[in-house]
């Protein structure tokens, strides 16, 4: 499929923290990831954007146009793309707030 105007957001937790936390407190790490992904999913749904995938500590979101198909994408044009790009920026800020507010008892980031 070909989508001429798509914005993609790649979101990852700090790799160093993930490595340390998954080794030091694996149960809490898995719980943290599950809770964060659930919150991310809610934010993506609310934004109207499209979750592409979540693998481990990586999370990918794209313009909603990919869910509609390339035929619709071709007719929507630049104005729609610009609006969705702005929505992705707003979503990125919200995801940062979730990530930055997440804490594990007894663990301090390096």
C-alpha cells in the first residue's frame, strides 16, 4: 500500500532504565509497561489516531488515514494530513506526561 501523507510517531521508554529495571525488578517492570500501554491506548483512541503496534517498550502510532486505506488517503489531501500531524504532536506531549509520571517504588533512574 502507498500512503503519500502519513505522520508516524515512535515512542520508546529510556533504554537504559528499561534494561536496569527489567533486571532489578522484573515483575514491577512488566506491570509498569502494561499500565503505560493501557494509558497510551486510551490516549490514542481518544485522539482518533491509529495504533500501529506495541512491542516490548516501543510504541508506534500513525495518522488515522492508514486505517481508512490508500484510496481515502488520496482524496483527503494536505489539510487533513496537517490536522493529523498536529494531533500526533499533541498526543506525543500526552504520552510524555504519562511516561514521566510513571514511577516504580524503590527504583531511581540513572
